[in-house]
C-alpha cells in the first residue's frame, strides 16, 4: 500500500544514516567490510552467516529491512560472529571482542535515541504482513 511504502522509505533513509555513522567510526573498522576469505581461510568453517556494515548498507537499498529490529538483528549477528571467531584470551581477540560489543551497544543506543518508538512499532506491524 502507498502509505506503508512512504513509511518504509523513511525507515531506509534513517537506517542509511545509522549505517553511515557506524561505518565512519574508526573503532568499528574491522566490521565495515566482509572478512577476507582468501586471508582468513577457515572463516566459513566457523561462521555460517557472515555479516558486515557494507553488506547491511546494500540490504537497506534492496529493501531487505522492514523495521529497525531486523536491522539490529544483523548488527547483533556481526557482534556474535566476532565473539565466536575470536574467543581467545590473547590481546588481539580481546580487542576485537570489545570492539564488537561496542558496535552492538552504539547501534542500539543510536536507534533508541533517534527513532520514534511508535514509528518502529508501525514498521514492525508492516514487517509482519510482508
Ligand atoms: C570481523 O573481523 C574478524 O572477525 N576478524 C577475524 C580475522 C582474524 C584476524 O582478524 C580478522 C581478519 C584477519 N585477517 C588476516 C589474518 N588474521 C585476521 C578480522
């Protein structure tokens, strides 16, 4: 329906801005592009559903997100993947796990601050029907 499509267009504009802010934060550099599978040859043995911020920006443009919760589910996937692939008590693993938790918390905080909660509830109703 036309009114629903206007709401989803507003959601896409909002999600592109969130994605841009996260991808421009140097702390989240490791999460901006897919893990290089030629460099990290065992990555897909461990991580069954890779995700990154560039892929998420493409998904926004392809109308894959019908509410902010679906967007945050992919942010949570980026974080869970990093915790799973980098579990050791080495400083490098600890650092990427910290960065992943920071990405997750920043994303949820940005959406809670900038998103009208009634608007998200309307989007979640649209998402259920699609
Ligand atoms: C989201 O990013 C990650 O989970 N990782 C894990 C990989 C292990 C380590 O760091 C990553 C990239 C990399 N490339 C070459 C050699 N070693 C590494 C980034």
